């Protein structure tokens, strides 16, 4: 008989329990573990980018691709960067998730079929939390200044 407790992953976080290494007030951030895996992948493959999967084949995994091998669509939205690597999401998915901060983390398992984290026995995982009203206001001001 297995007496161990089931693995209960945290799927939504609040401002008070952001994972280590993450920061509030941005549309995308990453844990220390994700930054370590990202640096390993960049060392092996050169510059990369992330595209948040829409859920077809790999659930809602953040997919990691060589920067020059992935074509950004006209409707894709850049959420920000993690250590110099851009993070994108489709425009239609952004409309649904625009009030949410994505937190890129790492868990044991296999990465998406075409993602560079595949075959490393750990994979990227997106966690999320709702942005506060104040954070959304700052993001809106920053977006207006950048247009």
C-alpha cells in the first residue's frame, strides 16, 4: 500500500504566494527553476522564444522553440520576456487571459512534442494568477506609452 500523499500541484497563485523568483506587475514571469532550465536550453540551442500553447496537443504548456525556427503570427501578442527570451500568446487566447499573469515554472515530466524541454525529464508548466486592478492599470499605461 502506498502511504504517500498525492501530488497536488498549485494551479493558481495569489500575490502572497508567488513562487520563488517570480515578480508581480508583469504579464509573464518565471520561477528560479524555469530560469535554470531555460539557461540550459539556451546553452544547447542558442536563443529561444516561448509560445503559450492553445491547448490542442500539449495542453496549455508553454512551448519553447529556437528563436529563428518559429514564425510569430500577425495576431500573436508578446507578453514580455524571461531572461531575454520573448514570450508570446495567440491574440484570441490573450483576449481570454488578459487579466492573468502567466508564471512559467518547471515540473518533472516530458515537454511538449516539439518543445525544446522535451527529453530532459522536466518540463515547463504555466501557472497563473489574476492581476490586481493596480497592476492592470500600470500595464495599460505602459502599453499606451509604447504605441
